[in-house]
C-alpha cells in the first residue's frame, strides 16, 4: 500500500515563467507543482512537493543547484534541485512579479510590489533564518515588472509599470545616489536587459522593451569620454585637494576610529572618501547614458507579453498576445524569424544557455514548445488538455496511458517518459469513456457527439466509427475479452448499443434502464455485461446467448459506477448515498457494503452556505477501480480525497489527498471569514479589468460537459475533484484524472523491511557466507526470506549460467512472485540482458504449471515482467534494424568500389 506521488501528466504548463538550467533542463510550473523536463533524454518528472497555491514565478541559480519558486500568495520555496527537497521557506509582504539570481549566485533580486529587494542567497546549511535582506529600493512609483543583473552582480536594471526602467547599484556608497532613469516609454516596461561589450565583458548598453511593442537601445558613455565632452559629472579640480590628501597621510588614517568634540567614537563609512569619490566616477547609475534609437515591432493591436535577451549572441526574442513571436538581431534590429504558434497569448519566452533553443509557453492552451531557431525544428512540442480530463485507460502492458477530456481530444502518453506522443481530435464533443483493446494497438473512445471511434496506434488513424440511427450521447464504453463486440451506454435514451468490431454494424440495442447508463463493464472471464444506471439498478446482460435475459440488482439510491473484480467473481458498485456495494454476480447475492460518506467528505466551496461537515454535496464515489489481484479497491469522487479500501475486511487502508493547492475550490475545510463580504466571497469578485489590461496569465478552465454554452461554473474557479481512477495491470502504479491533471502514483521504492520467513539464522551475513561457500541456491532462498531487494539481486547475479536450471527448480512456490518482481526490476536497470532472460525461461520451465494455477496472485508481477521485456524488445529492434540497414549500405558501397 506504500504508494507515493510520481508524476503529473496532461498539463506540461499552466502559467508563470519557465527557466532553462544546465542548457538542457527545462523547469516549468504546473499549478502548485514544478515539472522538470530533460530535453536530451526526452523525459519529464514532477518534483514531489507542492506550494500552497499556483506558482507564479521561478528562478534558478547560475550553477543549476537551487531553485526559487514563488506562488500567488507570495510564499516562496527555496529548493535543492539535485536532491529534490525544499530547504527553506519565506513569505513576502506583497505579490512578486519578478525574481532573479545574481550571476555569481550570492544575491537574489525580488520585485515585491513597488519595492525592489536584494536578498542574500541561502546555502546548504540549516539556519534559523537563512534569508538576509541586504537592500530595499523604494524608488519605483508602480509595480516592478522586469529585472536584470549586470555580469559583475553589482547592478540591477528594473523595469516598472510606471513606464520607466531604473538602474540600481547594489553596493552601498558613502553618499546615496538616485538610480538612473530610462525614460520615454508609453506603456508598461515588460523587459529590461544589460548589453555587454564582447571584448571587455563589461556593460556597454541596455535594452528596454514595453508592452506597446517598442524596444529602446541605450548606450553607456565612459567618464573619460564624457569628461572630454565637458559633461556635468566632471567636477572642477579644487586647489586644496592635494595638500589635504597629504595631511591625511601624515595624520590620522582615513577609516580609523576618530573622536569628535562630544567625545563619542565614530567610524568612517569606507576606507576613504577620496577612494569612494574615485570609485563613484565609474558607477553605472551615476554615469552618462544616451538613447541610441527607438525601434517598433509593428504588431498592433497585439501587446508584447514576453521577451528575453541573450548577451552572448546579441539576440532578442519577443512574444505577443496574438500568438506571434519574433527573433531579432541587435543592435541593428534585423528580423530573423517572425512566426505564429497559436492565436492565444504567449506568456513566457526564454533562451537556453547557448542561445540555440527558444522556449515558449502559452498558459491558456497549456502549451510548451522548445524550438531550435537555426534549423527551424522542434526539440519539444507538448500541449495538455484545454479542459478537465474525464477518463483514463491503461494499455495491457501498463506502458501507455490514454486520456480523454472536455476539449474533444484523446491523447496517448508514454508513462515512463511522461510525454504525449499522439493526439486524436476527430471528436466534436467531450470524450467521456476510453478502452484499450487486449491487442494493445487499438484504442476505443466514446463521446457526447454520438460516435464511438476506434483508433489504430500503429498508423495513428481513426479506422472505424460506430454510430446509431439517431444521434445519442455516449457516456460509458466496454468491450469483451475477444474484442469482437463493442458496447456503449447513453445519457439521453437510457439504452445500451452493441456493435460488431469487424464489420462496424449495429448488432443489438439493450433496453430496460430508466436512467443514464454511466457504468458498463464486461466480465473478465465470460461474456456477461454489467451496467449501472441512475435508475437505482445494476443489470447483468448475456450479450451472446441470453436472448434478452436480464438479471437486475436493486439499490436504494442511484448507482453511479460499476466494476468487475479481475477474476470475475465479484462486482462492486457505488451509490449516491456514499456506499460501495459488493455483489456475487454468479449467485446474485449482496456480499458486503462499505459506508464511505465520512471518508470522502471534506472541503468547502466558496459558494457553499453550509460548512464542510454539514454539507451533503460530493459525499459519494463516482469512480472505482480494483487492484490487479482484487485485494483492495480505489474510490474517488467530487472531493480532495481518494480512498483505498481492503475488500475482504471492508476497512479504510489509506486516504490520499490529491492536492493542497488553495487556488482550487474545495481544498480548505474552513474558509477565512475575513474574505466574506456582503457581495459574496472576495476571491470570486473580479475587481480589476485583468483581461483587458494584461490578458490571461494562467489557464482558466470550466467544465463544459453538461453546462450551458459559455457558462462558467463557480466564476471559472476550478473545483477539486477526481473524475476517473485506473490501477495499472501491473499493480505497481495507478492514475487519477483530477482537476490539476493526471496524477500518477507508484510503489514507493524506499527500503521497507518486510521479511517473509524470518529466523535467527536468516541474516545478510548468512547470505554472504553461502555465496562464499558456492551455495547459490541456499543464498537465494535466504535472501528471499529476508525479502531485501538488493540482496535478492546480488544472489541472482552471482549464480553461474550453467547452474541456473538447478537453482530455478529449487525455489519454493511462495517466493515466485518476489523473484519475478526482482527480474522485472533487473531488466530495466541491469546490463546482463541474456542472463536475466535465461533465468526467466528456466523459471517458467520449472514452475510453469504452478504459475498457471496461481495466476491471479502472480498476475501483477507477470505483467511487470512483460512490460520490461516488451520495452527492451522495442529498443533492441530499433537498434538492430538501423544497424542492419547501415551494414547493408556499407556492403553495397564496398561492392561498387
């Protein structure tokens, strides 16, 4: 039962900014979680912790070790990226619009409302309060929107909503000098960047970009040049200066402690006023800057929403609110590319370290793109579902996961990498049910548009469409074990339609239900179809030979869903009163009942009049899923909890809270009474014209499934819920379709001591002794009794290939499952492929009959082994075929010579 969160699919990006570290790691916020994508290995993983609300800003340290994430409530996490842990937490007083590490990693610049704060960066040490505030600049008249550090980490260029950019000096000087103002913009400054002289590596200019599509180029003039021009900053020489300096050397040294007339001690601010004056002559913020030129992107009426500048290659990338992005060579303002991604606003645009890859994010579409601008090719192209995911389906080998959503799309994901590799968009209404055929290369989908479609996962096409004489809305889907018959339940006519898979013809229409048929499933062992409906019944249909015979199971409340146990000897269904009923489908008897109302209850919506404890809404299970061995069942519904029950004892084993994100409705049990006004909850009052002013910064989602066109339930604020649950056939992981996306939970691989036959003589030392004495069979059995993963693998590898048949035959039957799980794990990580496959072959030869007899208990382990072997076969097949073609090509070229 030791499942833990592993990954988040279905939503690669949900708003905020993205950063690229170590040139190939893409870090993007997804709701209140952070996703890390390796662009070289094409793998994505989600970090195992959550922020309190949606993450708005992220910043990575220059060495890629640390990450700073700030959420919408101005709460900040300081994260060690290598160890995947949160080191420190801090809360800022105002919303944070921008945050950036200094190039040397010593400081962090944070734009907190109108203030620019400079914090000292924490390290690895555990401290009582690791964040130290170094400087606070309060010069801006409105919200600070953009930040950039100079290469020497001494200056910060800050753009603001007050139409200006300001140049601040981080180091304190003896006399405070006001920051230099870059004026002239007519709209909010979106980006401000330092320009670098490639020969000296020093600041030679600056670029400021505003929302109306203007880019201003500024040049810094050195004091020497400026003095020749007779500038204001060159003060006339004083005749007394040399004598005073000499007296200072003979008398008290500047910077020592002096005693004044009152007898009080004071210390000078720095090592010498003359030195400070000398240094201040070369300060950037007190020097002379001139406006070189003004350029315009000419994209009106679209607004500039995202920009980035790469110092090394002097390129500027800009994104606009109409989905267009441009790449410009500076300082000549030469347009290299001007292309369109979509019609929605681009919310983030960044370069990688080398400047050859561009990353774009579109929050409204949940889209993330990495584009190589020189070759004009995609490195990464991922897009999540636009609206909530309604349904899930695992392939039989657990390698693929299909998702269907309210945006009319079906997506298929590779579970191990977290990437979507195909999207089917032929449906014209919400997708409500999915089913993988046993052959693993065919996927079925049902939709409210009145069609059931079959998809070929080899050629990526819709090869068959099942329809009805008059249009119906399908909400459930099932297929028999042979894959010859397809059944779908309807929302409006309360019927079940039966088609032939081979011909696509409608074979039968099963009538009898008096409410929407929301649950449909074939028995795993025979051709009996179980259906559940809101008419308070579960019905069993013999589709092939029954000639219309129906057996109904009556309940006291509406039945929401129905599932078969994998061995076909039990049926589970959930009702509107929060109960799970277990039936014997063969004898038609009620076996047991689980009362789950109190287990799933929790969370109060913003619009609820009653407290969470007294509210009756959402206290029922809308989705159920049996484990691979049928020993436990997962249940979820319109709540923040997913419950795991033991089927035999009817007890709650564990309760998973799917999110702690307070940006979603229904997460808090007690609402803050301070936020309740006479006009309703404060969070639901749209008091600023954000759509007209700044566009949509984050993904807004509403359930369009059964709502009226254009309606936004709960003012567009997402409500936390679980719409679908599926346990993988291997039993090692399970997936939940939630408001935040598809959450993948997998077995916790951390060490848990769970011995099977422990004795005083069964120790790791005894295993080592047996191995040293060349007794591999004894060593393996001892390690299996200890049930320690590393020891089992060590003993398996230590066996001589010649002795494998003998040792395999000596393994007792009760240890087969543990040994098969070890083989599946070894195949994914161990280089000795032929050796492990030989082990599997000999184990099947020696214990084939026992494995067949005990197939129900061994099924999850065997599925894991099948998954590992299939994956290896695919990799090797590709490598071998490419090598074969290469060898043929080399042979043919050799013959020609």
